[in-house]
């Protein structure tokens, strides 16, 4: 068994955290401008693995469009699909 060297990275300072947050927000804003997403982009958008997306496509559980042999997702359809699956919360505590 080969041992791996553990490398401890110092905590990010506030400027680095701020820059990283701006990169994440910028990516989300760029994605928001796009109407169609690839499998990889949709997986990132939903926070799941791309294998799950492919599985859902093969079972026709998620709306998709074929464009030139590529599977693409209309962001408007995906947002509606998410809303249709929203679970209502019932207040049971008084």
C-alpha cells in the first residue's frame, strides 16, 4: 500500500474568498444568460453528477432537446420541471 503525502493548505484569506465567490457568481450569471445548457452545465446547475442526467434522459424523466446529435436542456423547461416537482410543506406544529 502506497502512502500519500498529506498537504495542508492554509485557510483562504478574505480577499481570496471574495475572489472565489465572485467567480462562482459570475459563472452563474453567465449560465443565466444562456437558454440551452449541456449535460455538464445542467449537472453543475443542479448540483448533481452528469451520470444522473444521462440516466434521467435515457428514462425520459427530464425534458431535453436533441441538437445535432447533442442532448441539450432548455433552461425554461428545466425551471418549470423543478417547479412541478416542488413539495409543499405543511405546518404541523402549533
